[in-house]
């Protein structure tokens, strides 16, 4: 099952302990830009989305769109930093663990919802049989 950008966004926010929106705010502060680059890198790595589609994600949340060239720059920058900086590599691994945890909890939620739906359908069928088929 592919990972969606929302899951990556939530995982990066959780890992870096950011408030919702901090990651996508239109700022050039180094500490925010580095985390945004990690987010964009992970979007490129884990989704089948184009650079443009990834860049439009912030606009869907009410923030400024990120240009496809910026997404490409972020991806390439993190790729090169992974070869040099151990802390970036550890951050990526940690966030990917968050992503797996979020994905598992979503899968569990979907199973519970399906079971509840099946139970509800079963109860409706029983009520129908009891009331109309006698």
C-alpha cells in the first residue's frame, strides 16, 4: 500500500515536534527549511507523485504552493547530505519508523471500521428478516 503525503506530513511533524503548519509556512529560517527539505525528500521517495503534485500539497492546506524546482532541489540536497551527515540519516530512519507506525494504525482503523460496517450490515439483515420475512 503506497504512503500518502498526509501520512508523511504527520510523521515529520511528530518526529520534529512541530505544530501543524510550521513545516509549510513561507519562511526561510534554516531550522524550518531543513525539515521541509526532509519532508519533500520523503514525499519523493515514498509516493508515486510528480514533483508538481508534491509541490501543490501545501496549497491544499491553505499555504503557498512549492515550485517543482524547489522540490527537486530539496530531494537532491537531502540525497547528497545522506552520504555525509549521520544525523540526517538518523532523522530519515526515525521518520520512516513514524510513517510505518502511522500506516499500521491506519490499517488497524480501517479493519475496525470494516468490521463495524459488516456488523451493522449483519444487524440490518437480521432486523429485515425478523420484521419482513415472517
